[in-house]
């Protein structure tokens, strides 16, 4: 199960604003090279892969020799555009397959459909990077589920897909005979904002409906932080129940990157942030480290700039 991990940084220092600024301006995850990690023969799925960090993560996976890439996207037209760009960027002599799958985190049926397709993959899925996320400027309820949209996408739908993928790995292991393939890898994209969440709803019973009440107030940055905090708590608890020999699940923080998620916030937010933001290509390196470099000690842990952090 989970293993003891030591950190070179205290939780208090990790969560400080000064540490955040130091990372943004002076730290950067190392580029993963194919000499270190060769993904030939492997299959990966990336959600929210048509732009930003998801697109860059997909490109970097292909540079490591990935054989099959699945772009799981809400907008299939944008997904096809991303597919064309990725094909153009790949070595023309490489043997690679890139597919676009419809995945709408606003719909449980869509998530279930993707999980069923994953179960049919031969060979099996090796890596899943759950990158899709939103940060809405105002309160909005998902008409199908009744949950607030940020909570729906960043937390509920993300962890549902994670659980369904773990189910696929468990069923494959139970019918695999004597073969023992390497553990699957699932990365939930996280954020250092989780450490700054006030989480005023923590004592609500039951918890989830507290986020669906517009009258309780809505702060977009606080809500985003809480969704990321809940994701970290979920992964930590999941690691107590799911062995790393089956699948290694961790959280990865790409840092503050200038991508579509920020461009939607308006100039008053994006201009100052643009000064300190990383490029999506730099942020994607952190996801690569969590997905293909970190070993089983990262199960249930938080990965930042290629290191395990508290």
C-alpha cells in the first residue's frame, strides 16, 4: 500500500506565498528525455487535451515514443485540430496512433462511455492524465447533476473517472492469469492553491450540498482551491485502499500557467498573472514527471516540479 515518504520541505514552507513566487520565477521541472523514459508500446489518455497544458502534455508523451495517444475532449472539432497539430509535430517515421474521444465532464453518461471504451483497449491503458478543469467567473449549477459546475468538473467528475479506470485495472488483473504488468498510472492535475483554501464548508453535514447553494456565497478563486484540496484528500485516502502494485495514483501541480483557464478570467486578472505565469510546456513537464518518472512512492502523494512535496 502506501509507503513512508520524507520531504525536503516543511508543509508550512510549501504552502507559503513566498515559496509559490520562488517556484514561479526560479524553479522549473526538468525536461524528461527518451533516454530516461521510453514509452514505446504504451497507451496514454489525456483529458482536456485540445489546448494548454493538456496539449503540451500530449506532445511530450509522444516525444517519449508513446505508441497510442487518446485525446479525451469535450469539443471533438477542437480535438481533431489538436490531433492534426500533434501528428505534424511527430517524427514522420514513428509508429503512432492518435485518437479523439468525446468526453464531457458535465455528463456522467459521457464519463461512463469513455470508461467502457478504455476497457476494450488492447493492449490496456497504461497512463491517464486527468487534466480537464474549469474556474468559472460566476456561480452556475450543472443542469444534469444539480451540482455547482467547478465542483462537478474539477472534483466529482474527475474522481468518478479515476474510480472507473481503477475498476478497469482491477478487472484486467483478475483475468490476467500469471502475468503481472507494470502498475497503471493515473495523475490528477492539482494546484498549490489547495493549501490556501479556507474550506469554510468543512463541517457541513452532508458536505456536497453546501457547494450547491448560491446563497452561501461564491468566490471563484476559493471554490477552485477547494476543488483541488478535495482532490488531494481523495487521492490520499484512495491510496490507503488501492495497492500501488495495481495502479499508482498521484496529484501533480504544474504551477500557474498561462492557458485557456486563465484567458477566460478577463484582463484585470490575466495581465498581472501573465507576468508570473509559466508556459503550458513548462507546466506539462510536472505532469510528465508524475506520470512516468515518479516510482511507487508517489502513490497518494503530491508531485511538484518533479519532486514529492507535502
